[in-house]
C-alpha cells in the first residue's frame, strides 16, 4: 500500500503531465489559428486616414484591377496656385452691357448653340478649339490642351492680346466650358479674363443684343512661352504621388462613371483612380450656371474631409469639367488645387496603372 508521501508524488507528476499536455494543445491551436489568417492581417501596420482612405472605407466593395505598389513612388510637393476672388473671376451682364466695346467676348458653347443665337460681337471657341482632338483616344495627348506654340496662335486668332479685357460665357446644361477657357487663359498668362455671371441667359434677361451671324476678331500677336505650372498636373505626377499624406484625388464625373458602370467616351477601362473622392461637377454650381458661394463650396468639401491644407488633383474624362471645378476651388480658397488635363481616359488607357471600381 502506497504511503502518503508516495501518493503526493504521483499526484504531482500527473499535474505536471497535464500542464505539459495543455500547453502543447494551446500552442498547436494558436499556430493553426495564425495559419488561417491572411498575411495582411498578420503584418498590418497602422494606416493614417486621409480623404482618400475615407473614400475607400465608404466603398468597401471596391477592388483594384492591378496589384498595389508601395506608394507614394516619388513624392513631390504641389505648387500653391494663384488665388481667385469674385472680382477677379466674374462680371455681371449689366457691366458687360456698359463695357461691351472694350472687351473681347468668347462664346465657349458648341458651334451648334452659337449659331442659334449668341451675344452680338462674340467669337466662338468651344472646348475642342483649345484641345488636340487629332490624337488617338486613350492616349495622353487626346483631348489635352495644345502645346504653347499652337496655343499662342489660337488665342491670338480670337483677338486676345493679353491686355484687353476678355469675357467668357456659356449657359446652363453644359460642362463648364467657360471655366475651361478661363483656366487655359490663366495658365497662358492672361490675367484680365473673367466669366459672365449667369451666362447667356443672364445676358438675354438684361436685354443685351443677340445675333445669329458668325463673328471673327482680327488676329493679334500673342505668345505663350511656358504654361504656368501651378494649374496643371500630369499622369506621371499623380502616379508618383498617389498615396501621399494630404493628397486628394477629386473625381468630378457622374456617379455611374466613377463607379465604373458606364464608359460614355469609350474609355479603355472603367472605374476611378484608387482612393478618389467623387463629387460631381454640378454640385459646384447653382441656378444660372454660376459658381456656388464660397461657404457652400467649403461646406461641400468639408463633408468629405477636404480642407484648404490638402493638395487637390481634380479630374474628369479629359479636363473640361475638372478645369471648371479647379477655378471654383481657387475661388473658395483651396489654392493647392490643380487640374489633371490628360484625365481619366489617359489613365484608363494605360493598363499598367492601378484602377478601382465599385461592384
């Protein structure tokens, strides 16, 4: 018969064996659990939420068509642009009626609308007048602004010499062509160019003269030595800076375009730039095709965590809507905003660049 001492020794050995067995089972269970976790969950690092990452959280169904790269690739700062005010941007129909003889008036609507009736003495220059429409779609050059030498001739052909006041107009229902032309003239060094507040509709309400006869100004010398860089970014800049803290990619196309449900301009791929925030261009205008008030634009952007401290790249398909919004942002105090003129069609045309779409 075992003594008390022997019984205690046996119990102690059994307890040790049970502890060893439990420890072995626990280790095996933990190893199995780790094997079932995705690699990203085992090695994840803290992520700083920006306006771009907020957009991704709001659209969890997005999937990337190309493998992610370590970003940003080669970050560089965005230059601060020139501020705009109501006085520097806009003129009223009443003012134009009184000063019409001292201005160059540019109708930025399509030729079909211009021929149906326009401000008397206005020349017609729709968005295609300033863009290279000869290049192949889906390339960097299609729909982008002409190079300085060609742009110089085209601006001069309108009678714009950089000294005489220029007033640009369009009307409700367009793409913001007046903002596109103003953006081009600013980038070309024309400071005294403004948009007619309320467009063609406001002119007719003011009782201004309307004509159906085409009009051309005498061509004048005009030279663009170099475009001002703080109005424009290209595909390479975006690709190198994507993922940089504080950078916002602002997609101003329609929601179906952003989501990749439609390709209205035969883009080679559908979707949007990774992390882009979608605010349609129409949200920046009010009745009569005028810029919304500064407070309204600021509030709109704040809802998407965008502040004047952010660097903002505005893009659409080929730059027209984006240029209008870029000028609206400058007007609202968001001076670190630039237009991606090559646009989504160029980005989507390069299969090596990352792209997101909502399923």
